[in-house]
């Protein structure tokens, strides 16, 4: 097997070195700690609220999303490892971007870093991790880093437009995080180069097509169990995710309660539907690993605004129906249609459709609830309502129009930016996965140079390598005798 060129082998570490130097310089020039982190400060803010929420979101990003994508045996190590790298890379870039957009930076050319900032930066990693789920197994680490750099910039700008400029309510960030990340990843998948692989049976398949059948291939044992562990971590900490940036305190409490209720309803309906969709009444683990979380996504935009518990239960049930329907009917048709979209981990069914549902619910809730129900909290949930500090002039019908406009902006911006990013990542100057049907067929195994294919030695532990070598020697011995 021919080794990659020096440029291919060293492009990734050189690029990371350049990016990290840029980040260090930017932080040295513009960032400083806020007053709570300075010496002699007696604040206990880290004990009361912010730090526990940061811990919860941190576990979701690193453990939850990492193991959730480990159900594909061939790409389990890649999913967990790239998840860690992108979290570390994107969080730094997101803190800088948010700092540059802050009022403090416009006034003093510097911004502060606190637990709240790193918590929000952790939230900013989620869209990139969602997009990675649609592309896992098809991209090299270099492509993922470039994609993360571009997507973080676009997503931060869209969030700033919708939350700060348009004053829309997206408290749990279901639109600007979940929906944006899903449709950005799907758009990149549409324009990025298709990667083919030689299966165990010698057939050539496009990576990501019939992805769930990849579990029949040789690979990591118990990958389905690892993925279920990721689901459990996400399920446990989703209330903290939706409540992290909510204000005031009563809105944060509502977000926790509504998220939990929505996810309980979603989980029950998912188990019911996955049994109904199977002829023998069995459970589909893909539905259980994915669709049970859809309730947390669907409630996000309105978790701070819902005042009746049964509304949360209803939204969770609808989210389960949409998500399971997406897995059973939409995903195969998207791949085979003229769109040709390959969604490796089914992010459209977990994040895209429930995210859009959350945006639709934000329109309905603002029309159904009378603004007087919220009391003093009204102007923190809907800052531009008439009579508030921002001197807005909106009523509930105007706000509903802006909520609808936010859905359109998120979908269009994610799709357009994703299509452009996919075209950029096709450039030959960026490391690509090898293709056994292409001009360099002899290097087709080089997908294993980055990811956990059977030939790969980079992501596997030494114990697994020794086991493989022993099996190979035993096989040779049996052939000799």
C-alpha cells in the first residue's frame, strides 16, 4: 500500500498549529477574566448555578454526543475522538466570535471570560457535532476542522441575528443549534464528494448509505451498547441543556420541568411506535437511541414559555411520531431521491425535524398564551413586546411573524452555507478520503489511515492490535497445516 505524500500526512497537524497560534494571539490581545475570577473575590456563583450547568452541558457534548455516534462499528473510534477534538477547537473559536460581537468589545476592544462564557461556548459546539453525525465516515479530520471553523462562524452570526437583533424566543436554541446543525450537515453531505468503501463481502458501497447495516461488518464489540450509554447521558442532562441560558429564574425552572415532561412522553411514544413498525413487535435500537431524545429538541424553543404541563407532554409525543416516521420513511427516500442526501447517523430525524417542530411550536405558543400570564418575565422571554425596556412595539401577532421568519432564516442560511462549505471541502488541497473506484484505487484503504477500519492502526488500542495479529497468525498456521 502506497503511503500518502508528506503534504497529506502533515497538513492536519500544521493546520491545527496555525489555528491554535491564532487563538492564543487573539485571547492574549482581547480577552480577560471577569471580576468573579479575579483574586480576593468572594463570589459563590460557581457553586450556585453556572458551574453545575456547565458540567452537565460538558458531559452532554463529550460523552453523550461522542458515544451516541459510536453505534457504527467501523467509525466508533473516529466518532469519539473527533468529537473531543471538535469540542476543544470550536469552543475556543466560539468564545472569540461571541466576544467580538459583544457590546463590551465594541466599547473597549476587549471582552471578559467567565463560567457563563465557556458554558455558552460548549453549547456552540453542538451544531458542529450534529453536522458531524451526518458525515461520519466520509470526512478526514482536516475536513472536519475546516467545516467546524466555517460552520461556527455562520452559526454564531445567525444566532446573533435571531436572538439579539430580531429578539426571537429560542431559549433552548432548538432552531439555531439543532435545526441549523442538522441542515448544514445535510447540505454539506449533498455537495461533498461521495466516499465508497469495499465491504467485507467485496462489494463497493457509498459510506453512509445503509449505514445502519454497517453493524453487520467486523468492528468494535458492544458498539450498540456504547451508543445507548450516550443516549442515556443525553437524556439525563437535556433539561440542563435547555435551561442553561434561560432568564429569569422562573423561566429556567420551567425549562427544566417542561424538558423533562416532554422527554418522558417522547420516550413512551417511541417505544410504542418502534414496536408497531416491526412486524414481529420487536424494538428497533436505532429508534430507541435516537427518537427518545427528540422530545428534548422539540421543546427547546418554548421550554421557557409553556405554562401548562400537558402542552409539554403533547409536544414530546408529536416529536416521537415525527422522529420515528423520519427513520422509517423519510431517510431512505432522501437518499434515493434526486437530492441524494446521505445522512449517516440520522441527524435529520433527531435534530432537523424536531428542531423545525420546536420553531412551529414557538409560533403557536406566542399566539395561544396571553402576554399577561408571564407578568414581569414577559420582557425577558419576548424582549421587544410593547412596554418593555427596549421600547419595542410588538404584540403577539407581530412576535409570531418574527418567530416564523426565524425558521426560514435558519433553514435557508444553514442550507446555503452548507452547500458552499461542501464545495470548498471538495477541493483537492484539503485531504480527502480515498475511493476504490477512483483514479487512486490502490490507496482505497487509506480511509483507515484516519478512521477505525480493520486495517487502521492509529485509533485502535495496543491490546486490540495484538489480538488481531494473533488471529492472523493462527489463520496462517491453519492454512499451512
